[in-house]
């Protein structure tokens, strides 16, 4: 629900969408080659990075 507090800017939406698409491709590749356990761990770490990116957008725009 952090995304509801973001101001809607085209730049912010483009950066977040690109990051999420890239994250999905990386997790899929890891899932295929190393298995689901490693992919889930990587997904959790990458979601934490997205949350910090959202927090950075919020603090800069306020």
C-alpha cells in the first residue's frame, strides 16, 4: 500500500514499472536455473529494494 502515498508522476511510474519488470525477469531466470527456494529468497530481497525506492521517491517529493 506504499504506492498509494506516491505522487503520480510519469517519471516515477516509469522507473517503478521498469524496475518491477526487470525484477520479474531476474526472478524467473533464477527460478528456472537454480530452483524455487533461491528465487523466493531473491524475490524477498528485491521487494525490499522496491520498498526503499518508493520511500526515496516519497521523501524527495515531500
